[in-house]
C-alpha cells in the first residue's frame, strides 16, 4: 500500500516538473510572459517537488524501505539536493532552466531504474 502512494507522489512530482519545463515554459515564452511571470510557476513546481521528495524520503526511512545501495534511492537523494540548490540560483534564471532540464533527465533515469518501485 505504501509503495502505491510513493508511486503516486513520484508520478506527480515528475509529471509536474515535465509539464512545467516542456509545456508551460514554451507557452509562456511565446506569449512574452517568461521569465518575469513564468519563473514563479517554475519556483512553485520545484518547491512542491522538493516537498514531495522529502516526503518520499521520510516515508521510505520510516518504513525501512530506503536503501543506500539502491540506484533509485541515490537518484532520489540527488534529485532532492538539486531541487534545494535550485533556489540558490535565484538571480540567474538561465542557470535555473539548465538545472530544471537536468532534474528532468535525472527524473527519467529514476523512473526507469525502478518502474514499479520507488525506493
């Protein structure tokens, strides 16, 4: 039952991130709303993803399914650290966009490393 909730959280995190990076950003950019208004959408999605990642990590540690040797667990830790470092790049929005593309790629690797498992 816990793994189903973790899969739901992972899907919401990665799906929201991909929607923001590859759907919302180009639409806002074509309308002239990016980066001034569009960055707030990206900031909210990264913050929500960071919270979801911390929740996945906390539930995994609490239920003792977190493993330091697992590639999926290590990718989760990297995703959480990169999401937290996203806010350190606040003045440089182009670097933030590069980090979001890296987060998207790592999210796909995380998804493919354990399709029916989160941790």
